[in-house]
């Protein structure tokens, strides 16, 4: 299990960790959009986030890991304001899929994503 690093005296982060220390095999998970195995894109930001996070978990599982092995994630969105407005619903999705495991996370607003996606998740996992 990775060790959470949050420097002493810093404000407690909400929904992420400042750093993670882990040892094992490194799995780089390609950017996952909110499309299922059939390639059909879910409708809306929250549904796409849910499917993309499920896709990340499935890739990690296929390599023999668990979502708790994810140590870093980059979230790409096309509309940061929409992401911020949806944070309560996105938080519910996160807790359902990943519980209280919060890796080091970065949020990046981009001009566009492939296939018309509204969100894409890229991750690093360290497998035991």
C-alpha cells in the first residue's frame, strides 16, 4: 500500500494527496475517457468521469492491482468551471469507486479531447 505524504503544517488536502511513496512494479495507465468496452461515450461530465474511473480501475485490475495502487492521476477536462460545479457529484463517484484513497492528483483544463470526451483520466499505479 502506498504511503501518503502530506507535509506537516500544510492545510489538509481535500480529494488528493500531495505525494505518495510506493515500491513495486510501475503501471502507466493510458488516458481513459468515459467510453465503455463498446466504444460508446457516456453522456455528460459525471457519467463520463464515472466510466473513465471504472476504466482506470479495470486496467489496474488486469495488471493484478487494485485502485488503491494508483499513486498519481492527471484529470484532463475541457471545462474547469463545469468540473468545479460538479465536484459534489464527482466526489460521490470517486468514493464509490475508490473509497477514501486519494493519490497525488493534478487537474488540467485543455482545449479538447478525442472522441468528443469532456474528461480524460491518466494514471500511474505501483503494483505489489
